[in-house]
C-alpha cells in the first residue's frame, strides 16, 4: 500500500521537544523518499482547524482498504505532539462525525497513551512502528457527556477529578515544567507538584453509577476513569487497565487521614497500591460520576478547571495506525 502522510506538528508540545522530534521525523521521511505534507500549529486550537481543513483528504479504513489503495495512495494523518495534541485531533474527528485512523509520534511531557498501547517513545522507533504496520489497531477509548455545562468529547487516556487533576492544573501552570521538559524530565514536574497537592487537596463526596449499582463515596481524594494503566507520565494508577478491551476502569481512593494517604503514595511508588484498603477499582462499559462540590478535573492531561461535574462515560473505538511489537511473534 502506498501512503501519503499528513504530518500535524505541535512544535510547542513537550516545551519544544515536539519541534526537535519533527525535525528527526521529517529527515527520516526525506531519506526514505516518502510522500508527506507537514502542517504546523501556531496557537492553541490550531489542531482542530487543521483537521477540519484536511479531513476530506484523509482515507477512511475498512476491510477492503488495502485492495482499494493498490493504485492510489492511502492518506494517513500522523500527529507529532503530546497526549493533549492527539486529544484535540480525535475530538475534532468526533465533532465532525468522521471515523478515521490516525497515527502518533509521542513528543509531549507524559506520553501515557503511547505507554499504554505499546508505542515507542523513541521517535525513530515509533516511526518504524508506523511505516511497518499493514493496518491500524482498534484501541478502546471512551466518550463523555457532561450535563452541567453540556459538554461532550472523546478521551484517550483518562478523566480525573481530585488529586491528579489538581496536580495537572498546577503542573501546566508552572515554570518548572518547561525547564524539566528541556531535559526530558517532564514527569518529574508532575512529581514535584504531587507533594504540595497531597496537603492542599481536600476530600469530597461523589456518586457513582455502574453495573446497575449506585455507590456513594464521602471522603474521595482521587477519582479517575481510565483507559490505560498510567497517568502523570508513567505512574501506573490502574495497572490492570487494557486499551485493547472494551471496558472503562474506575479508580477511587478515599482519604481517612494524612498518614493513610502518605502510606498509599509510598505503595503507589512500590506498585503495591492496589492492595491498599482505601483503593477501590471497578470496571464497566458505562459509568456515571457526579461531584457536586467543585473540584479540579482533567482530561488527557489537560485541565478542565475547577467545577462541579455530572459525567456519563461510554466506550468507543479509535483506530491507531502502528505495529504493536508486544503482540508480534
């Protein structure tokens, strides 16, 4: 199959790391005499404008796509940026009601989506996974509808309310993130704000509906619906999560007191946190979460602000074009 690669580049992602990654990928494309067209974002929101402009050029995927494109190119969108950049792209697909495959070369701060699906965070290796793939991989995502503000969208990684969202808001607003990203230590910025957030995040009540049950948590500290095991640049909050399964994982951590939450965080670093009695895990294809008291929220590492939430989640599928080396024999 012949390809025409449409390269959407967010040079600001990873505090400039994506710009350097793009240079590497473009050199590889030139060396291999590949056909490609680059598009660069300049301002927040440009991802959606670029997608809207080129969407009719992109090729949909079906079981007969390979045969249909023997004599003509398959037009594939390749995103170079962070999880937030890819989040904007797939949400524009959703807004335009188009089902299209997309590829991704991670160049952000956390790159948790790449970790979760088995896509290398090394640009050259990720490029090899893309060009060696014969077809896209179906990856589970989930859609959300937020009733209070009448918002809807697609989530690749996770939506968090509470501790992780407070950390995201503080990290994204900090000057240290840019400095640490320069030395490829983006996840360290998240860790730096974790300590402060432990002492500032207050408990809050939530209502959860799933699997025909209604659950009430009175002292919630962290609430995360997730599609991949990781958040915060590689912290495996839900090690059992699998983006190849048509399910959503929900993690709720309650905070009885400060010593207990500190004990939980130590276990989290030791990857023994799932044994903690304050750690609750659930799985369902549909979940509703209501948080009446305003809290910070985050979606795919982008802050949703401090607000109340009434969110419904359901599973969906996004095709990602890459070869998953973990499943190859």
